[in-house]
C-alpha cells in the first residue's frame, strides 16, 4: 500500500468518525460521569468494535449482513434500547462529584457497553463496507493491506473518541456537583438514541 492511499484513507475515515453520532454522545456521557481516566475504556471499546467491523468486511461476512438487512435492524434497535436505558440512569442518578473513586468506574462494563453501542450502529458497519474496499489495490498483497487499513482505522477510532472524552472534561469540571451534568449526559444519550433510531 502506498503512502498517498494510506493518507487518503486516514483523512476519509477520520472525517466520518469525527461527525457527532451515537458513539461520540456515549463517549461524552461516560466522560462526564467518570472523567477522562475513568472513561478510558470507552475509546478502547470503540477501537475494538472498529476492529470487528474490519474483520466482518474483509472476511466477506459484511456482504452477507448487507444482504440480510433484518440483522442490522435488530442490532440497531438493541442499541437504541440500550442508549435509552443509559439516558434513564443518567437522569435519575445523583449529582456528579469532581472526585470519582476508581470503584465507581466499571472498566469492563464500560468497554463492553462502548462496543455494543458501536456494533449496534448500522451506519458504522455500512460505512466500513463502503470505505475499506475503495482503498484496496490489486498491486499489493491483500493481507498486508487489510492489516494496515484495520490497524489504522482502530488507531483513528481510539484517537477520535478519546478526543471526545477529553473535550467533555471541561464540561465535567464546570458542572461537577450539579444535576446539570447528569441532565446533559442523559440528553446526549437520548440524542444518540434518536440519531440511531432515525438511521
């Protein structure tokens, strides 16, 4: 794979991931609740989901899923229900405190939740189905290109959603101790559920 193609892929993939959607809303919501360090599992979860999307696309399973759109619809509505559940919990939870103990940050649950949100978003899989093939070339070894594109996409995913978590820190410190942060996080989850439901 030549450097120009890789740079174009990085720019294209980044421009798609950086757009606000269910993933970014989830990242911001978790960061508001647990802080950047406490929510570090979120970008790792999204990065892993990006890797799974790449595996699906490059193994041709993605084409099968595209033909059976009912699978994508079920995944989408599972994601919507999960985001609504998170919104409910955010609205009824106590005001956030600036100091959050490590015990209040369930890393594995957060990691799996981020994966679920991303994997239940049909837009992410469909975008992968459309983007990856555009950057494959018959001039280079297929396996090498798959590895480079997959690892690049995972790194981009971690960087983008990590940046969303860091950006949310300013809001968290400003609204710590008030119910506004909970309402903001709940609103973000509701917005993410609405966006996902409309796809």
